[in-house]
């Protein structure tokens, strides 16, 4: 008996099947037998019988997901999928069932030798997984560029290496939180790996110059999330009930929300639908401008379009295969997109081969209400004072003896930079004093000297001023072009190579530029070029993210939950704050070697900061702080400013629930992310020390960084509890610039009057 009824899926593109299916089936069966994957190989572990292999029908998967591939390319792609599914089942039998962590590490380490970026493979295979990988690598890489090989190696290593994360959770009987699960599923689930194979199958490599930009990352990640969430629904019975697997989105959801399995399955499908909607939104609204702005040539544009089409084919074809493979729970699934009886459209639900196109219309109709909710928010909604539970905070906050002086200096500096000027009137001295950014800096760096504390407080002041500036000057008038010009101008005040930093900058024109120029001189001058590049990237990440927020306002679009949370780390300025902590470690390492200002190795190697446990530590901290801000700022943003980029609103829209329920869910997610932070520090960092063979200096440096993150988290909470930035009385008495007074008419049909008022403001400002 199935544990739940499969939901109605959003399948917006008809599936097509390759005419070369029969030859791919014959070839893949012969290849799998030659590699030792069918029956008992030399290690004596029987993973698949002949009947198992035939019933799984991986050739059908590839014929559906790559319908336009040539016969030879389809054979090769099918072999890759045979290999990856065999690896998954082989790893299960050898290590997941036994809990043999040490054996798993050795097994995975050996696989690296069978996919060298350059040169021939010189290792001797000892099992079917190694033999298959070596054969596939040699047949694939000659046709691909170095950039593609690098991406594919990284995707493959993620898929292999992060299986240890799954194994560790099984050994600890630990179910991940939803955000952690989505991030890790992209690695162990292998869909980014599949996206690389889409390029190979279509001979359509994404140009290296744009492969890492946000639109291409979002296409890849939404593609991956949709594949994995769909697979979780179909594989729940096999993975959770038969194999004792804990990495399944339905299980994660039911444990996190404490809901029945059916409810969890329906929510996972809603998230799957949301990710596909995000894919479409990105492909239509973000990719074309990116191609124009980056000057991509016609061949590159054709490759990107072919890649997008290939990802769409994979989604539809993968769904069709899940309906038919014996590997999954799919009883009655072929008609799961049928509308209820009496709905008037395909009431019986067409089924069978060749009917997927007919189901497309049904799936669009069924999921239309969810799409419409994302675009139907009425701004300036009265939400009242939010009653949130006490946030979970296991760390104490420190004090800095220079706080009083930093408060006075921040007011003086802000006035000197023009941040308190009456035009455009973003802030006045009362607002700045009531916001009290030095209080936050004093908790972040309790032992800092006066100069360092002032610099930290000024960065927080500038970042928050800019975050308020963009909606007022550009958001109210939907001036995206002006916002882009402003953003590109700001980047000119972040030079990396210079002898005299001020000579490398243009003259600042507005207070926003003047303040940034001052901060960059004070921050970048003592740094090495490497340190400047790192910090510049953090600042650019933040200022670019403000354009994303403006895009959402222009479309009146409440973001997809995953896209929101991942972008929220940038809009909150988490990278900038963490980069300041990293730079302090770099200075420690350089001073210890007598190389201040040089490009010598820092105390903590860069590859350690790039390791998964450290990135997960940073992301969990960033999510806690950003979601905390969303709860405290809900009334200010939604009711008083007409904002829609807020995690509570995003969750309320996605779950279609009350504001109170959304606040509770966001708080639960904050708690889960904080407990993950603690888990990483207690369990994963010690393993990281051993895996990288870190020196005592590097270990001490990384532990200092962890302490800095703890200070940051505790300081952010205390600041939110004490600042008056979110007090209702302050908001009524001192409304944001360019926002209608509280009580003004709101809703559809009232924006024209507000726009006229905003136009008068921006005209006075000279923009």
C-alpha cells in the first residue's frame, strides 16, 4: 500500500521520446554487463540482477530526457545514468547499510583518480563503479572544453563526496532541516551533474563568461530542485520505508512541520511547482537581459537557448520515466494531473504513452492559483504588531568600551558624508540615532579598538542607508535603468589595483558614493590585492541583490521561497559582514609571517573557507539573522513601506496561511538553522580539521572565525531587540521618505496618486 496519494504535478512541457530508444537499451545492457554491474562482480556484492536492470529501464529515462540526441550520444548519456544509479545502489549496499564511514571515505577518495582534468587515467579499477567511471570519462572529455570539464568534475565530486553527509545523518539518525536539505540535495542528488550532461547531449556549452552569473545559476538550481523534489515524491516508499533513508524531502517536511505524510507530500509538490515557475520566470525575464548586457555572440546565445530547451526536455521526460520505472512508487500516477470530476477539462485524466501533451493544459490549470498568489499582493497591508516567540539564541553578547564614542562618531561621519542631507531626505539625525548601528557593531566586535569599531559601524550605516535609498529613489518610480546605472557607478569606488586609492576612483557625486569612497579607502588600503578582491566581491554581491528586490517590486511578485532565502543572504549584507571577519584572520596570518599587505597565505587556507561545512556554517548563520530581521521588520516593511521582499510574507503566500502561522514557521526555521550551526561546530568541524590536516594556527584561526560568527549572531539579535528602527510609534512619527502617510488609501487603483507624490520627491532630489 502506498503511504500517500501522489499529487497533481505541474508538467508544462510535453514529453517526447527518442526514436533511438531500442538501440540505447541494447547498448546500455551490454555496457553494464561488461562493467560488471549486472550479477555478482569481483567484490561479491550483487547490486542488480538482469531483471532489476531491465525493469529500471535507464535507457527509457535518457530517451525521454534527451529526445533529440544522436544515437551515439544517447548511448553515452545512457551509460552515464546507468553508472550514477549503480553507484547510488552500490554505495547503499556497501556503506549506508553498514554505517562504515571510514570505508566510505576510502571508496570515494579512489574515484577522484578516474576523472583527471588533464591527462590519462593511470589508476587500475577495483570495482564496477571505478571501471565504469574510467570508461565514461575517456569517452566524454575529448569533446568538451576545459571550462566544461572543470564544472563537470566539480558536479561529479559533489555527487560522490557528499554521500558522506547522507551516511553521517543515517548513523546519527538525523533528519536535515528544509534549507539544509535543499542545499545538500543539489549535491548528492546529482541534478547539476545532469545539467552538465544536457550541455554535452546537445553540444551546447554555456559560455564560460556567463556560466557563474545569477540567471544561469538559478536555471541550474531550479532545474535541480524540481528534479529532486519530484524524485522524492516517487521514491518515498522505497527510500524511507524500505531502505531507511533520511534524505527525502517529504520526510524532511513532515518532520519539520509535524504534519501528516500526505500533507507533506502536497507541500513538496507545491514547492516543486514553485521552482518550475521560478525557472520560467528566470528564463523569460532574466536570461535575455543578461545576454544583451554581457554582449554574448550569436553562437553563445544559441547555445544558451539550446541548454534551456534541454533542461525543459529533461523535466518532462524525467516525469514520464518516473511514471513507468519499477524503481518507484507510481501506482495510478499516470493520471495524477487529472482535474476533479466535473471540472470540465479532461475529467478522466488521459493516460499512457503519447498523452503527455494532453496533460500539459490540465497541469497549468491546476497550478494556476499558486502562480496567481505570487502576483496578487496589495501593498501597505495592515498587519499590526507581530507577536513572535522568543528567538532561540545559545550565545551571549559582549560589550565594547568604545560604544559611546562610536555613537558620536557615526553621527558626525554620516553628516559629513551627506547621509543626513534633506534631499533626498532618506534619513535625519533622529532616525540615525534611533537606529543605533554602533550597538550592533559593539556586539559583533566586543574587543575591537576604537578605529575598528568606528569602521564597522560606518559600514553598517552605509549598507542600511543604501538599502533604504534604492526603494525611495528608484523603487517608487520603477526606475530600474537608473538603479542599474547607480549600481555600476558604485562599483567604480571599489578599485582593487592601485597605488593611491583615490586616484583610481571617479569624483563622488551623491552622498551614497561619497560615503562608499571613504569606506573603501579606509578598508582596502591596508589589504593585499587578494583581500581587496574578496571584500569587493562581498560588496558587489550586496548591491547587485538590491536590483533583484526592485525587479520583484516592478512585477509585484512575491519571490519563490528558495530563491528568496538564497538572495536574502545577499540583501541582508551577510557576505560583507563575514568578509570583514575573514579579513581580520588574513591580517593575523600576514602579520605572523611579517607580510602585512602581501598576498602570502592567510591563517586559514582559502580552500577551507570553500569547504562544505564552513559554507554551511555561514549560510545557517546568515539565514538565522536574515529571518530574524524579517520577523522584526514585518510591520515596518509590509504596512508602512509597501515592501514585499519579506520572509514572513513569502512563507504566508507559499503556505497560503495566516500571518501568525507564517511567523511561527519562520521562527521554527530560524531555530533549525541555529541548531544546524551548533551541529556543524560540534560534529563536522572536527572532521574537517582531520580531513584537511590543518595546522594548529589554521585550526585556531577557524575557531576564531566561528567565535566571530557567534558574536555576530548574538549582536544582531540584541540590536533588533533594542533599536527603534521597527517601533510602531517611530514609524508613525517618522515615516520613510517617499512613502504615503499611514492611513492613506492603498490597494489597486491608488498607485497613481502615490506615484505623483514620489515624482515630486525625486525631482527635488535631482534624479
